[in-house]
């Protein structure tokens, strides 16, 4: 093993060190942990969108729902959320309850700060948007549960438990209609989603509660 240019095989990784004195009379062994600094995926995340059930522009969001879009790294020690970039940069005024946050504007930009505490130099700040969409605020109905699969989907999705002639509408995260269909099959309907851009969508069927799905 080349000690001067060793490439780790997992992160973090334990390395076993053997130190031997002159003549071989004294031998000491110990371990060190090698860990690369955390760096989340900073590509533009899909906004967090929920229905605006009161049609007033304000809803309660769980901001932590955004984290899987950035990382599944179990070694991130500190994740905090802020309403302004300045607060995020100075780690001031973090949002106290990100799991139960009511937006103050609609849409609104939130800043998430990742830090490998206590190493202050390992800090990344990424913005993402939240949006309370009145187009998604439909009431619950006591009807057979609609199922869609596979989810996520690559090319074709199946919709189960829908009525003949039901209207199927697919919205993007901004509430815009991207596809619409009329069911002409009994109980099951197959939808070609291959042409959709990768990301998150919502499917509304005869004004039932929209169903979220992911296009890979």
C-alpha cells in the first residue's frame, strides 16, 4: 500500500497503523479514522409544494422533507434552516421548528445550512423554494383508494381504482397542467409518462386528493 497516495474505499474508513521502534523491540498499534468532508448535492432541488386548503397563501410545511434531494449522508451532524441568506451565512436566527413551519410569503425561498460540526470550514448553504398551491387543495372523499405504480416511474404508470370516463390531470410543482386524459378502460388505466421531464408531479383524478409521483 502506497502510504503517500492512499485512496479510501469507504467513507468514513478506519485505518490501522503499526509503529515499530528501531531494532523491532517496541511495537505500537492504533487506528485512525479517515473521513472526507461532507458536500451535499447542490443542484437545484424540486420545490416543496403542498395544497393551499384555505386559499390564503399560507400552509404548514415540513422543511425536512427536502433533505433526501440533497444527501443521504448519515454523518452530517448539523442541518439548520433560515429565512434569509445572511442569517444562514452567520448561523443566526435558525427556524426553530422546521418540521412545523408556516410560510411568510408564497412562494418563499428557504436556505438550508449543512455543517460537519465542529469543523466550521465544512459548511454548505443551499436555497430551495416552498409553495402553497391552491390548485392542489381538494377535499378528501370517501372513495376507493386510487393506486399508481410504479412510483417512481420511467416510462409507463398504471392507475388503479378509477371510474370509466374519469378525468386524469397531471400537474407540475408550479400547478401547471402538463398532461390530461379521459379514462377509457375499466378500473385500470395505463399512462405513458416517458416524455415528462424528470422531477416531481401531482396526479388529480376527478378532483380527488392529488397523488404525488416522481418521474425518473
